[in-house]
C-alpha cells in the first residue's frame, strides 16, 4: 500500500523583504535639480534585521559612472543607519547626475546593496 501526501506551499508575502535592506530616501528626489553653487543633500534611513556595516555615497555624471564627483563613506555598525551627506554643485555645464548609496551587509562586500537616483545639475 502506498500513501502519498501533498503539502501546499503558501507564500508568505509579509517576509518578502526580510533579506533586503530597506532604504527610505529623504533627499534627493528622483529627477530633482541642483543649480550651480547649490548643495545637493543625500539623506535617508536604511534598516535591516541584522547589523549593517556602513555605507558609501557616490555622485557621478550619469554618462561616466566610473569618475566620482563626490565620494564619502561611513563605517557605522547598526541595524538602523542614518545617511546624511552633502555635495556642492560646481559643474560649469548642465548634466544628469547619478547618486548612488551602497550599503554593506558585511565587510566582505559581496552582499552589498546599491540604491540609485538620477538628478539634474543645471547651470
């Protein structure tokens, strides 16, 4: 005699983000502009169930993401990171900027999560 049983898998949508960092961007808004001489504020709050290991903020031209206009990191160990950095626009031309926040889940760098926003620098 053979007995078979089937167990249905019910997806639990409440835990979809349990392995993902949650970043609540305060500034800049996607598509916002920063005029020549003005300060671009990069602010937000990142949370994760276990301890995070810091973050890096990088601002580049969208057309050249390998050459930073601004780069600054913070080695903070917490489950709740307050991100607050500033960059003064000194560009003589109008261009799209890529604002990137990379958050480290550990010191190996293999589990980092990257968040991006596009803003406009105008003269």
